[in-house]
């Protein structure tokens, strides 16, 4: 089985002995709390010896529980030395509880080696590339040295090595005889349509001028053919050599390290013989827990535990069959069944396997890792988190582009831990008095200092809690206006699919935001739902605001196009406002000017475009007013930008007085 082989630290230190006063006078490794940088991770193939070294003991009993006490049986798949799956028991190996002990491995020694379902393709490739008699690679000495030199060249990258390995495989496939021992070699292939794995070698393929070898084979089997007529029928169809796991293991063991490198196999990380399973690891109990049943006192076992039980059953039966020496066919059938059970343990949806009707596929190791619900996508890359909310979105053009409207119901549940200081103690006392039901309030107080405890504000005297609030305590207050939140719409296809907004707590039950921000999220309001996350530290708030804020991500990094820009009715209104024949009275101009400003903002009305018979203002003046609302000396808004549009009458050169209104 493949696994993590090891890692190196870039800033590593040599282990040294050091005199330390106390009960232990020597220590192998110095306590160094400085951060370390992992240089690389190396995955490889574990050898049988390494599996035994990793494991605590050999699992050999098919019994799960000892009766009548119903305790985990020793030497079985639920042995307490492998860890525990309940919160009460302690691990027999490290004497720790489930919280501190991730479990320990065991191993099963297989009576006969079997193929690894995950590496069957690589096994076939290697068998095709080596001589099935002397285990040397099927290349001449000159070609072999050239390929070895190129493989060892540090400048050869992965793509070049891949192309080189493919070229070697094609050359070896065409070889009819070994250049070293001159033995005949043919095509290696896996037989399809069988309930188990069978790899054959077409050594005596017709058309290869091997009549003498075939005749010698027939003569050697003459006595056996007299006893068993099936052998003669098989020889008439065409003789072929079965490459059983034992034969493949024997060939791989005889391969030299240089030949491994020619075939792009690093002998230090994983020798070819490790592709054949001689031992299999038994995973710790905590990752395959036993679930107790409510009725009857029994338990439901995990798929992996059940399959390991079946593997041990078949393995014991195979060992007995080999010891007692019954018919060869019995041993072969048991061996094939063991091969199928081990393959299902690794991959429960093994292709080509005949499954009983109505029986659901077993959840093997591969199924635990791959797919949307697997370990990587389901539990590591994406996982369920606290301090998050999800609801339907709706538009609100009155919000700023960086704001998001949050329902009061959500704001009461999602809290932020604010530390009490002399600057905010009065504010937080008001929050504590309001409690969990009145917004803005607070749900919890965490006392400062060592051994501080949490005090829920849903019970007890909130007035007393507010009066005893001290600097250094932490108050889990409700979400309030201007808090920084992360806003996300799935699928998250680019970095602008999650940005930070400022909260505006509002009534009703939907998230609301400005229509201009629809483009980066690819959102519409036909029932879309979005996620919101509340960062829990000041550092996270600062990072979210500066790196992910909407004002800092107005353009897409793909090509520099603006994504957060006016759209829909914004553009229609801008077009209607600025038409040439549209003018506004004093009252209308002041009304429109008040829409884009705050109520306390000073707005200086500009000189009208038309004085008589009635003072009138244009829509373009309204846009100028938006850029510079007043003539305050402290406000340095210096925008003076003119350009010609597509419909500008350049031949008239009238600039602002263009009859097409194109300036």
C-alpha cells in the first residue's frame, strides 16, 4: 500500500545529547520552538518490513468481540491496541482517550501474495518491459546506458522522463527475445471478463517461429495430459504462461536498481516488488468506528471492518489448505477469492467484478478519498464551519457597493468576540444589558485571565454582569453595522467569487446588496442563495478588508476589465438624465442632488444652464455635482476629464456644443 514515506526540514538541526538537570540527564532532541519549513513530502511504496514496523501487532483473529462480556477481542480487527472508538475507553497502546489518540496500525500477513488493484497498470507495464526469465530490462546495453544517463540527468524534468519512459515501454513491447539471456518474450496482458485478476504472457504466440519450444513444452506435459484431458485442449487453443503474483514477485525481486531507474522507478522510494502485496495494513479503529445499536445490544460495523474480517477468514482457509495439501484447484480458488477480497478492500467499486443483485457497493479506501463527499473535497478542501449564514439574496440599490444588508435574525445569532478596553467598556455594557434577544446585544461573556470561564447572558442577572464587566474580558456581541464579513456565492470559480463587505443590519429575511456587485459573483435574484462568514479576530478583519474588500477588487485580474460597474437601470437612468433636451427646475435638481448624498452633506447648487424665462439645469450638471457637491476649500476633488464619443461631429469642432451631443 502506498503511504507517506517521510519529509525533510529545510532548517533542520542535528540531534545532540545535552546535560539537563532533573530526572533525565540526557535528551536526544533539543527543544527548539522556532518555526520550521517543510522542504517536501515524499510518497512511496511501503515494503512488508516497513508495514510491520509501523504496525503494533499482527491481526490474526476473525473474532470482533469476546463473549459474553462483549469486549473487543484480542488479536481481532477491533483490538483495543488499535485505538478506541468511544469516549469512555482508553487505548491499550498509549493509554490515552479518543480525543488524544488517533489510533494505531496493525497488519495481516497474507498466506500468498496478491496483486494491488491500484497498481495493476504499473505492474503490467513493468512486466512487459523486463525479461520473464532473467528480469533484465529488454534493451541492448548501449540503449540502456543512454536511457539511464538521461534519467539520472538533473536537468531532465518530469515531462521529459514521462516521454522517455513511454519510449522505453514501446521499445520493450516490440522485443521478441531478451538481449541478455536470449529467452523468448511476448505480450503481457490482463485477461478480461474473469471474476478475478489473471495476467498471462504470450510467450508461444503463433508466427514467432517457436515450433521447437512448443514441441518441447508438449513433451514435458505428456504425462500430465494423460491424467487430465483439459491440459491437451488448452494447448490446442494456444499455450500461454500464467504470471501469478508469486511469479511476478520473483521477477521483481531479481530486478537491479539500475534497471528500475531506466523504467522511472526510484528504488529508494519504492522497489517494484512492493507493488505486490504480501502484507496489508489494518487501519486504526477510530477511522472505522463500531456504532452501538439502540435495540438488542449489538453493533453496526464499518465496511472496512467487515471486509478485513472476510480477508482474515479467507487467509486462514488458504493457510489450512496449503498445510493439509488438498487438490491444487482448491488452493487456486481460495487464492483467487483472497485476491478479490483485498481488491474490494482497496477499491469497493472494482470494475469487472460481478456483484450480487441489489447489493450496494462496498465503501473501500478509494471511495473514502475520492469524489465530492470524499476526504479531500468533503473534509479538507471544503468543510462545514461556524460563524456562517446562508439565505436568499435580493437587490437593494440604496446600499453602497461595499455594503451587505443582513437580517436582524442572523445578526443576533452570529457574534464577534470583542475584548473589553477602556475605550469600549460603556458600549459593551449596553450590549450586555440588552442580552441575546434585543439587537444590538450580546450572547456570552468570557472572563479574562487564567482559568476564566464563560457566562451565558440568556440566564442570570444581566445588569449585575454589565456592572462587573472588567477590562480584559471578552464579550461575544451581536453582529452590528460596519462589521467586516466575507460574502460568497457558489460555485467559487475565481477569486472575486468571495469578497468582504461591510454589514448593514436590516429587517426581513434576505441578504441584500447593490446590483453593481452582481457581475463578480455572477449572481441574479431568481432564488440564488449566498454564504456569509464573520471573521473572528482583528487580524482576520484587517486582512479581509484590505485584500478582499469590494473597493480593492473593482477590476478582474484576468484582463483588467471593470466588473463592479454601473449596469441595468443605473445605465438607463444615466442615459435619461443626460439627454440634450432634458432640463430640471430648481426643485427637481435639488431633489435629485439629495439622492446621491447624505442628509447632513452641504450641497452648493451651481449656476443654471438657462436663466430666462425660468432657471433650468442639465443632467450633465447633476453629474458634475455628484463629483464635487460643494466648494469647501478642504475638499480637493480635482476631476477635469473631457473626451469625444463615437457620435462626435469632428468636422464641426464644436466640442461641448456638438449637435450630436458627442463630447
